[in-house]
C-alpha cells in the first residue's frame, strides 16, 4: 500500500497520539516491509508458506477434498481453511 490509501487512518492516528507533531509520510523500503511482516507473523503465531514444508501437507489435504467435491469454489475455500488452521500466510 501507499500512504494515500490509508490517509484517513494516518490522520486519525496522528491527531490522537501525536498532537501538534509533524510526521512526514514516506513509503517503507522493501526490506523494512519484509522485517515488519516477519515480526507481525512471529507475534501472531503465523508463518510464511514454505514450499518444502507445506506443499505435501496441502496436497494431501486437497486429495481428500476432491473426493467430496471438485467445485473450484469449494476447493479454494478448503485451501484457505487449511492455511488458516495451520496459521500459514501467503
């Protein structure tokens, strides 16, 4: 995202917590974003999807899922449920 997409939120936070302060809005570098997302995932107990670790697990789950239904919406919903249950972020 960029700051224009969250301007109203940023203005609210500045007015509530930083009264009278001037804060320059600038985009974060890619490495800073990666570090922040990693910290957030760690804090919440989630982890990044890792192909070596998770591929076989999701394929095993999907083999079971398609025995119930091959409806694409159902299969995608089950993928999302798998990632949520296993606290995996994409």
